[in-house]
C-alpha cells in the first residue's frame, strides 16, 4: 500500500456513516431511483414501493444526514435530489480500497513466486 493511497482515520470516520446509509436496501434503492430519474417527490419515490411514504421520508432523512441527498420545496411538495459529490467520494474510497487490495495481492504473488 502506498502512503498516498492510505486512508486517514478522519476519512474513515467520514466514510463510515456514508456506507452505513448505503448498506440499507431501501436507502440504496432510493439512491438508485434518484440516480436514474433525477429529482423526485415522495409520491414518486414511494410508487410501487412496499415501504410506506413515512418510512421513505425517514430513509431520505438518513441519506440527507450523510450528504447523499437534499430536498427543496416546490409548492406543497418536497423534491428530493441526489448529491453527486458525496457519491463521488464513496467511489473514491472504494477505488482506493481496491488499489490497496490489488497491491496486497501483488505482494502476496511476489512472495509466493519467490
């Protein structure tokens, strides 16, 4: 693992709630839906969902707390939108972990081949 790829403890503390939020199936489905369709209302997000509108709202609040989504008012509706920068950060964390894993496997291969 190169020192430039090491994830600092503060970054791990920042990333843990992000991945915890994404670790829930309902929240992950909401993120996927917002990625595919763009900004949506609670009504649109809860269509064909086995989860109640109130539960969807609570899940969106969890996603909002970690910076993955944000909402705005349009008339009487709250419109939810993805915060792409936070998803980019998640991707960056995963890419760094992947590089660390590749480095570890390379070191193991070199050790075994010697």
